[in-house]
């Protein structure tokens, strides 16, 4: 991703993508790759960012049914959405992605760090956008193709430019597309397609308000939890250090160590080298030569802190309690658990709505490149609501078990109202009490 000034110079006018958004996208990508600014030799990423995106993507696509009524077009469509899950995960992480036909049966996913939104329409979709493709030739030659899609007199127009540089971070100077063998057959343009009044690709953005620069550019699913993720990674490092520093050791007086004549090293027979440490313990004649070091472990306190950070992250990004945290550690009331599932359901539903529009536009792009845009095909995309349905189905089954007598009212209250046995027993209806 190049800076705003460079992009403005290439396009010839202001672009929506600001330097602040470019920096944010780079930060989100570093976090996803486990290379956040706070990661050091002693602090390792817990992969929470990846877990957030994977959980959302799995829930969004778990029972998605999508197709195109035209058999030939549907075959192309189905072929190109096989890798939708993994690319949706990256789109959730970086805020957006594009699913772009390449002509014929080919298509590609374009991640947000290679998309240049130049302007957006009132519907929140880009009406002027560019895609970056970088090719490295040899050791030092970098070629960048700048493919721009926009409307001219209401018709789709595409143009291509090529740049050559000897450094990856500089777009360099203009050159011919023929400089790269794969691009030799691409017309530089601009080429206008009369009658094509919509974009020829699908564009997805996260349903999250952009507080980075206020634009219509997509925002990462975990942007609101950046500070919490940092704290969780640091807490994880504290837990690791507690285990490492709490290893049992034997402090051994230097007099008790024997030297290996072949290596010159000092040691003790039949002891793991991690178990003993040579020290000068002599403080008097009666001082012991061996002294055990076995501190009290505080891992439970550190673990509880880590689980609390995970629950705060779940709340911040819109996941349900137990999606990232240990479900056994979730001490929440039934009302709180239901609210968290509703929160997740609402976020997943919003993602599905935006994804459906993206896939519908992608199908139209495929139809355009295969001369079937006006063929009368119908697009279909349906999602399920298993996040809430599964819980309600389980609850209904438990009600039936209660009515059959295989589950007690007490067990039902303890499970679904998150009450202890004493509280649940007090709350039972009078008619369910055993008369003596």
C-alpha cells in the first residue's frame, strides 16, 4: 500500500483512502499475522485476532445456500466461492475485500491492502476504485499494475497503468504493460462498456462505523478491541513466565559439583541440567550443600485475569461469551448469556446482509464477462439463524424431558436460569413441591 500523496498523483484527483486508513489497515494486518507492535521475544501473540475472524466467518457461512439459476453461470459461480471462508476471514480482519471476475470462468479475491477506494456512492458502494497487483521479477524489479474501475457518462470504464520500481515500498515510474509477460495482452484503456451501469465485481465491507477517518472504508472486526487484545497477549506472557519461573530447582553448592574431564563442565550425576543450579551456598561449616527451590504457583490468578480479558474482547467485538474464553469459566446469568447470543446474532446477521450484496454483485460481474447479464438469471442466497435456533431447540427439548419426567424442574432451573441448587429449589412453583 502506497501513501495518499502517491495515490492522488496516480489518479489525478483526491482519493477517499486516507493515510490514516492506510496505517490502520497495515496495523490490522500486522496484528492478524502475529506481528503487532507490542509483540516481543517475551510476548507472543495468542492469535485472538484470527480466532475472532474465524468464529464470525464460520457462523456466517455454516449453512449458507447460494446459487444462480443459469446452470452454466452457476457452475462458474460455485467454483469461485469455494475459498470464500478463508477470504471472508481476511476481509473481517482488514475491513473489506473484493471478489473480482477476471473474464471467462476465472476470478480472484482482492484483500483490503490492495484496494484503493477513490470515491463511494450514496449506497456505500465504491463507484470509483482501483486494484493493485504487484509482480516481482528477478531480485530487485517490482512491477505494479494499477487497475481502475469507474463510470464515464454512466457506463463502466476500466483502465490499466503499469509502474516499475526497484524497491517494494516505492511505486516507481510509469512503464508499458508489456514489461510483464502476464500483462502483455491487457489493454491500457480507458475502455468503456456501453449499457453496463454497475460495477463488475462484488465488494464487501464490515458493518461497523468507521471511526478511523469517518469515510465509507471498511473497519476491522477487532479494531474496537485492540487495547484489550494487547492486554491479553501481555497477560498470556505473564502466565507463561509464571510457569517458567516456577520450575522446581535445586540450588547446589559449588563443592557438590563434579567436573567432566572430557568437556570441562561442572555437573551432578543423574540430575536434569534444568533441575540444579550451582551457587556458593556456604555461610558456615554446618551449611547444607543442597537447597530446594520450589515457589508457590500463582497461575490460577493469572489465568482468571486472562479469561476476563477474553470475555471483555467478546463483548467488544460482538461475540458470545465462551467463543474465545473458557466456557467453564463463564460465570454469567441466563439473561446475560442470552443477551450475548443476541448480540452475536445481530452482528452475524449484519455481516450476512453485506456479504449477500457482495455475492449478488459478483454474480452480475460473472454474467457480464460471460455475456449473460441480460439472460434473465435469478440469484439466490439464504442463511440460517442457528445461533439462536440451536439454543431454543435445546431448551424446548428440555421442556419435553421435564414433562416426561426424565428431567426435574430443579435441574431445568439450574441449567437455564443459572441458579445454584438452593436458589432453584426456592424458586420452584408451589404445585411442584412434594406434599407430605
